[in-house]
């Protein structure tokens, strides 16, 4: 769980309501534009816990995405095996060891202003998990996707516990579908890790435009 706008280092970003019919199209287009041209292993780290409704966005995304069986993305963090404050450091050390030079997509829930609740926000750069609860955790991700699940500013822990599950589930499905669509654009070249080929990238962006 993190606060919105924690990082403002000239990173590009996009935010849209998860109920906006154009959100999948727009989020997919922007995320693809941030992917590397060189071959990379893609790792999706879904942060959160199923013990808190508001903080379950990450594990729900991980579960939904895993069920879609992505071909080129390795998923960490599901309802059955969550990545949370107590094991995040161990997971990141394991990922660094087992996925050399990986491109990491970090997923987490966030708190924000009332008018931002329900927005899915994708940004370049890492996120800082636990910021909303004043937890000291390492930054995660080359890019990140967060969902604003509730309002920040007062008794954040209680706010998370009393967040509506429906909005979290719907946002999680939206994010998982965006990632699956991106996964389908990736391809393996010989024995190299997955990469969005320049031809596929150009074709896809023309289609989206």
C-alpha cells in the first residue's frame, strides 16, 4: 500500500477510472511505450495481503493474471502466496537471483484524494510499498501500476480494512486484463527472454492510435 504521487522525478504517467471503457486501450498503449527494446525477462510483482480488503488489490491481480496463464511474464504475489511487508525483501532478493536483469512491473494498492478513488495509475519508475502505513520497504519496479482503493489522510489502517471489495476486484480484473493483452504482444526470439519486437510495437501502436 502506498500513497499516490510519492515519486515525481519527471516520470511519465497515466491515470484513468477503471470504469472508463477506454482505460484498457489507453493503459495498454502507454505501458507498451515504456517497455524496453532489448530482450528482458518480465516479472510482475503484485504487492499486498489478503488479510486487508483494501490491500488485496495486488494479490488479486496476481491471481487473476496467473489464471490467464501469461506466456512471457512471471508473476509473484497471489492470494495463496502473497508478497507483503514481511517477505518483500526476501522475494526481491530471490527475484534478483533467479531473474537476472529482469524488467519488473510492480502492482500495489494506494490511497489518495476522494476524487481519485477508483483510478488506475500507471507510472514509469518504482513505487514504495508501505508508504501509506509508514513502513520502511525497498522501492520496487521499473514501472508500476497502482489502484486508488480509498481515501488517505486519517486512520489509514482502518480505511484499508473498510474498503469495498467490489471496487478492488473490478480494478484488479482491469489491470490483469491489461497485462494479459501486453503479454500477447511479446514474443520469444530464439532463446532470448521476451521482448516486444520493433515490428510488433509499431504495428500495435498504429492500431491503438
